[in-house]
């Protein structure tokens, strides 16, 4: 649960602030078909290079934040051995 929450951004995605997940969301033009890394991918696909440049470090930051609870859980599991 903590990992998935780490992938959310309060500001949401460009043009769709109600979708807050950095790694997957329905595509802007594809209905419910999911897109991975939607902020980055849609910026590139639509040639909105400035948006893509902004979204790349945000997606990277989300993955870095997700790694923290995984590292904590790994530490707990290692201490049990």
C-alpha cells in the first residue's frame, strides 16, 4: 500500500489533475486503455517536449520514493533471518 501511494502526485497529470498516478493511467486519447508513465509518454507522443522534460524527473522521483518502503521492508526481512 505504501509503495503504490508513493507513486501518486497531488498535482495529478498534465491536463488531467484527477489522475494522480505517475506510472499508469488511462490514456488521454485512448479512453480506458492504460498508458505507462503517462506524463512522459504522452508528452513525447504529442511532441510536447517541454511537458515531457518536466515529467521525466517527476516520474523518476516517484520511483525513488517507492523504493524507500521496499528498502525498509527488505531491512525488516533481513533482520528476521
